[in-house]
């Protein structure tokens, strides 16, 4: 186990000669007469002089299209406008600088045989799909929806849609009918492209009934195109559906064409988790995504030609959008569809070996699951080619960092990466120029003016606060779809600290500039004046081999005044037991003792309850706030949109528990 803050990796002496950020620094010196002694000074310039920094990103990466003379109009939030005179196309840049030799897309699936595409094949597929969409009447501003897994067809459809100036939106086929309709009924798609089903591990999941229900619920749909994925008879039961092969049929259109669009023109729509109320349709623009992903993938992840970039993700999580943008920097993208733990937790590590992955991206829960299972990935696969490992989706505790360096590859750079769907990126993470500290994110990312605020809106260092962005970033949303006056958008991010983006995470920025994310601020624990993020709680609980998963909830008014709690407060810990384990008095006592010693006496639970499963979103995030709402008396259907969950039935145990509590009060 590694203790918090211990250095686990340091940049090599020749880091400036071997990395893309080193080349960028030389370019700044040569082209802009700018010299920076270290990462901290480079970051400070990147947030102090936003126009100069983002103009340098455009010029350094030689973005195709017209830049215009103005970089930023105003810097107020919301309201800042980036590159108002630009004319570009994300798809054009994606297909521009791909290597001529070897595959640029490597796809592995538990449903079908491997697929690989060269640059020439990818361009040809995009050109044919583009021509097919035109035949279906798709044009500038129309919405194209994808009910597709992480397969090459989804990437081809995104690029074909973007090339037309149309707007892309995807939902993973694991999403239930209600979740899909909740999202797409707000945006009115014209064309839907979908699979008939998929294989998850050893089980076939047919989605034709869901597909028929989705079509019936979306009156704007003019066409449904089916990708045969589970069966050749894929379009059965779908009236007037055509096939993917039909979309790509017709005369050879030659090289794909690209519609020049403005910097803020909608590229795709992502959605808030949808765990409460209708998911918010977040509009991301061509230019913001293009510049942000170029910066992140090259200057932070150090990806470029010759790399193979993998991040395990479904198409319902923003990390899929980040993954496929690997083409922007000339990397080959590795797409994987299926159960990451089938036949066992070594599956993804073996795939990384087989496909030659150099950057391996995953979630913190997956890494911690591997640790709890006692897996040593370096013993089941050759992982020596992995130079970078990314972790996101939840805070990775110090022991997770230590496990990676002890069991995966001691020379790789681990980047714990945190941000969100709202910006389609991470704005705290790592840099090739900085050490890796156990349990900490090494830095605020370039161009991201990250700060921690106390409740009065003052920036604090060395103590927990609200994670905020004090200055705009190009990939901040263009807006929300169907929010013409921007009122929903302003309320979502700018209501608490006017003119400052409040992200909703609880963070500590250390004196050395590293960041520690401790969970969502709306799920923060606060008892007797002691405030602490849930991630620190889980870091203690996850150290018990008897505990497979856990969730903690703090109820402020759980008991009548005068009860033996802090002002009526109650702290409840729910645990999923490992196979063969029992929640007996000894385990309860040891849990309480460790929480008291590691955190504080105030963080000893009032009750520990065993449950079948912890409710999570499809991207693996724990649903602390919806569970809290259920325990406060709200029904499941009001507390959470169950179609967005990996196991919708996981919430019913909490509803039953809440009912029993009320019956005994």
C-alpha cells in the first residue's frame, strides 16, 4: 500500500527531448519567444493569457480551416466567445494527419470477429456514410442518433455526421428505452442508427424490442438504419428499417468532403447522468472539442503517431468521445466492446498486450476491483509497452496508485484524470513534466484556471473547497439544447459563485499544486463541524477484503431532536460483502475502529447495512445523492432515472430499507 503523497514516478532527465510537451515548449521559444522554466510557469501563462495560449494550440497543431483574427471576445462567464471568425470542421482534422501504414482503428468485441481499418479504409467508410446520410435527407443542423456500442461504425457515423455540419448524439445499447427516449425526445433526431443487440460476456442481449419502442416514441425520426451485430436478421420488427450496408451502398464518392462551420457550431450532444430528472442535453461545438482534445491528448497524455490509445468506455460516457479523438494526434485508437471482466479481470490487460496498447485508460473502480481480486496484470500479460495509464470516473485512492506501480508496470506514468461530461475533458490530471504522487492528481491542466473555493467564494489552498473554474475554456458547452435564453445553463454552473464555474466536486489543492478530489460536493459528509469527502471514507472501507463495494450517506435530519446523534444527524454505511464474508459484530467493530483512527470519531457509522449491490451509473459512478433522496422518503422513480443505471434493481433495497426505518420510528 502507498501512503498519500509518496512519489511513485518522476520525469526522466531527457523528458523535454522525448515528449510532445517538450516539443511544444521549443516551438513557443522559437515561434513566440516565450520560455518557461517549469510546468507551473507554463500553466500560469496559459490561464493568465488565454488568447495567446489557445492561439498557440491552434497554430502549433496546424488546425485546418480559417482561424480569424480574434481569439476571444470578452472573458466573462457565461458569455465568452472563442474564435468568432473561425471556419473549421472537426471531422476534417480527425482524418487529416493519419499514418499511411498500418491500422488507425483496432476493434475487439465479444460479439463479432476483430475489425481493423487503415486510414484509407476509414476515409472511404466516412465518405460512403456521408453520401448515405445525404440520400436520407440529412443536412446542416439535423440530428443523427446512434444506439450503438463502441465499434468502428459508431466512429464512422460520428465523422460522417460532423462532416455535414449535422449533430451527433449517442446512447449505449445498455440504456433502457426510457433513458434513451428521455434524451432524444429533447433533440428530435432525424435518423437513428442502431444495433439489434450485443453479447455481454457469454450472454446475448437482444435489443429489437427496445429499438421498436424507441422508434415509436420519437416522431421526428424519418429513417432507422440497423447495424447487424447480433443477428443477420437484424431489422425484424422494425418497420421500414434499412441496413448499414444500404447506407454505404451507391457510387464511390471518392474522398470525403467537409462542410466548414463556425467554432461554436454543434458537433455532438452529451447528457448529464440523468440520475435525477431529465438529463440535460449539453451542446459541444466543433472548435472547443477540437482544441481541447488536441491539448489534452498530446500535451498531457503525450500521445502521437506510433501510439495505440485505449480507454474502456461505452458510447454513453464522454470518455468515448475523448478516446476516438486520439485520431487528432495521429494515434491508433483501440475500441473494445463487451464485458471487461469476462472471462475474468485479466481480459482487458490481455487485450492490451494483444493489440499493442501504449496508453491504457480505465476507471478507478475497475483498478480497485483488480486490486481486491488480488490480480497481478503483469503476470497475465506483457504490459511493457504501456507508457501511460489513465484513471477516471471516481477518485483513485493512494492504495490504487501503489497497486498500479507494483502490479502493472513500474515505469509507466499514471494519470488520475478528473473533469466531466460538461466540458468533455478533464481539467485536473497529470503532465509528463511532473511527478506522480500517490492519491493525488499532479496538476491543473493547461488553460484550466482551477481553484478551490470556501463557502464565501474565497480561493483556498491546503483545505477542502468547491472545485471551480475562474476563467473560461473553449470546450465549455455552447449551451443546453432547448434552452434559448440560457437560463438552465446559467443555473447549472453559475448560480453559486456569479461569473465563476462551479463544477460540483469537492477538492483540496495542495501547496505544491497537486489536487485531491474527495467526491461530489453535494454528497459531502459533515458531522459536528467536520467536513470530508466520500472518497476518503471509501479509501478506508475498500481496504477490507470482506467488502466488495460500499456507499455512505449522511442524513442531516434523520432522527428527532434529542436523539443520541449529532443534532439529529445519522451516518449510514451500506456494504456489498465479498463472497463468503459475513457482516458480523467483529467486522462491524473493525470497520468502526479503522474509520475512527483514519478519519475521525465523527465518521463512525451509526449503522452498517449489507445490500446486494451498490447502485451505479453505466459509467461506474456511485449514486450517493439519489440514495440519500430515497432514504429521505422520495420514491425511486423521482430520485433516479433507473434506465441510466448499470443495475436498476439495486435501488429497490434502499427503498425497502427506508420503508422499514419509517415503520420503526
